[in-house]
C-alpha cells in the first residue's frame, strides 16, 4: 500500500491514517503466479515514423500502415499481478538484465529496487538488482523517499537499462536501495517500486531524475499509459497505446493538475446504492495505483457506511469495519459528468483477524492525509488512461 510520496510534514500525520490493520502487515507467504511479460513489438516502424515526423515540415506524410505499425512498436503490455487482498499489484520488470517484480505507483516518481547494496538483514527473500553487472554509477547522487503509510527507502543511483513489457529505456535512473523500512522488508514478493507520477517529485539529489515513463515517452507511439487492474486477478499496464478491447463505451477525460506532481483531478458527486443519483462534490483527488484503498472526505465516508448495517468507525482498527457477512452497497462517483461504479464487493477489503467475523472497509476517511485518494479499490473498477498526448496532461476513465 505504499502510496503517494509525502512532503516531510505529511509523513507523521499520515502514517496513522494509512496504516493497514496490523495483522495485514505480516501477510502469510503468498506466491503470485508469474505471468510472462507481454508482447514485444518490433521497433522498425518507430524508426520510420521518426523519419516521417522529421520531414513532416517539408511535406512527408507517413502511410497509415506505418502509422499503425509504429503505434504498435514502441509500446508494450506488462502484467499486473495482485498480492493477497489486492494490497498491491506487481509487474515483472527487467532491470540491468535481472527480472524484478515492481509495484507500479502513479503516486510517486522514483524507480527504486532492492539491490546487492541492501543489507542482507533487510533484503532476504527479495530478488536483488546488482548494479555491478551493467549499472553506471551516478557519482554524488542519492535518494531518500517517504511514503504516506510511513514506509521509506534510501540509497544510491545508477544509470541502467530497464525493460517493461517490450518498452526499453536504455539509460534509466535506477535507484538502488542501501536501506529500506520494515514494511518493505516483509513484503518479499515486492522488489521495489516503479513511480509513474510526474518527474517533478522524483527524490534524487542533487538533481531529480525522470520516471521510466518520462524517459521513454518521446519514443512511445503515443505519450500515454493505461491501467487495467482487476479484483483478485492479473490485470495489465499498457505503454504507448490504448487497447480498445479493455474497455467499453466512451473514455471520459478530465484535466489534470500537475502542481503537486500527482495525477490530480476533480471528482464530482457521489451516491450510495443508487446509480444516476450523484449529489454533492468530492472535489480534488489523486489517481494513485500505489495506494490500496479509497480515501474520501469524512462526510462521504459516513454517508456510505450509514447504508451498511452494523458498520462502525473502529479506532482500534484504524477505520470503518463491519460484519463480514454484510452485503455492501455499490458506490457511485461522477467524473467528468459520467457516473462510475465501485461494486460493493470491492469495498470489503479483508477480515480484520483470523476469526473472519469483522471486515475492514475499502473506503476510508482521508482525515490527516490532506487530500482525497482514488486508490486501487476505485482504479480496479475502471479502465484508466494516464494521458500526455494533449498540451496538458489529462486522465481518461472508462468502464472495463
Ligand atoms: C532519509 O530520510 C529520513 C527522514 O527524513 C531520515 O530519517 C533518514 O535518516 C534518511 N535516510 C538516509 C539514508 O539518508
Ligand atoms: C444510469 O447509470 C448507468 C451506469 O452508469 C448507465 O449505464 C445508464 O445509462 C444510466 N441511465 C440513465 C437514465 O442515465
């Protein structure tokens, strides 16, 4: 659940709000099935497109077949495999020749990995990046990141080759951990993060580095990526193209503010149980694949759980809980004038203990965080486009 990167001031207050129920942190060993990294496309058409683009000024027009082939070329798909309870989704990424499982996080902008520089006491069970194999040290550079749930990591920086589902960054800033917090140590399925927020919030010093997406953006068929996350099943991230088979209906686009470095947008009204009846306004929110749950204004959360029999805001659990046998109503939210639905079953996050009698809610209050987060509980309900094809970034939402 490592979620959005925080400013120093936010770390202390947010660590409590975002803490998962304690028992979830020591998750039982859970093997995700490795899914082969996606399609690998030929890069020839992209080279051709570059040529056409270079000479467009003097009248060159690429044949549509080349445009289409190029669109398929510098692009690729990578599987996103959920951990237990969909706490995070991991994707296979080749870093300097080694395949690691990374959490793709649209709420932060660092690509950091467990490495041979991480003390073995902190890295046992993880697959490690060995910078000695092909990495080129960026002398004098370092990084140190803190996430909204109180977790963090720090280390050194290398330039190395990174491949995601057939898309290659030949010289990507790879942040090799020399220390990680206990939350990351324990999550042995997770070998690091791949940040997909805006590069302005990358933590490398003395100079921020570009995210994987920003590094490859200009070579992609289109400067966008999409997230198609699933409940309890492998979904995918696609880079450089929109796979029309992954959504139905139209894509609704909304403007993004990059001021804080996040994919930040304005959400509209909401309703509980009844579609097409949204009222009020949720307001400013971020789309964050690295946050497990949905964190909404307290009034919205209270309105939701009023419709759940026996639901209580249980301080000892850190949020709303209810009987695991409760039937949860759907949650509807308007974005760009269209209503999107989070199925009630997605809002039952997990049992709070082994008795399985009380369950922890997938919608919780954003108290102390300072903003609203549309995390995986929402994002796995929709198909999302993180789009930089226009003069300013935008987010697209459609039904899966
Ligand atoms: C990283 O930053 C945190 C919080 O600011 C600090 O406590 C920690 O010592 C730093 N770690 C390193 C390795 O610089
Ligand atoms: C009500 O909402 C559903 C789901 O968003 C949509 O498919 C349907 O067209 C809407 N109906 C009306 C009358 O707006």
